[in-house]
């Protein structure tokens, strides 16, 4: 065996090892990609579930806000009507005091 045959044999061995290494790496990358795809699917599923929960919470908060607005309007109407009633009551009390003073004089 000559030096050039030995060199060619060594280079062919290196080439063969590199080709096997490339195949092994391709398999590893494919397995890793598959795992990443499954991981992304799980993350996307969790985000979708979280979004659904947020929609429920958002709807509930919107309902509560609407109820609070309605209650505050009702309370304002009640306070306004009470102010009118108190004003009329004050007027009646003043007139009653005036009548009592006329009687006692």
C-alpha cells in the first residue's frame, strides 16, 4: 500500500465518519424539533385556556361594572328625592312652628 492509497483510505474514513455524524445530527435535530413542536402545542393550548378564562373574567367584570353603574344611578336618584322630601319636611316644620306660635300668642 502506497502513501497515496493510505491517504485516500484515511480521507474516505474521515468522509464516512462525517457523513454518519451528519446523519446522527439530522436525527437529533428532527427529534429535538418534534419535542419543540409538542412543547409549543402545549404552550399554545395553555394560552388558549388562559384566554378563555380571561374572557370569562372580563365578562364578569363588565357585568359587575354595569351593576355598579345602575346602583350608583339609583342611589343618586334616591338621594335627590330625599333632598326634595327633606326640603318639604323642613318647610312643613317651619309652618307648624309658626302656627304653634300664633296659637300660643
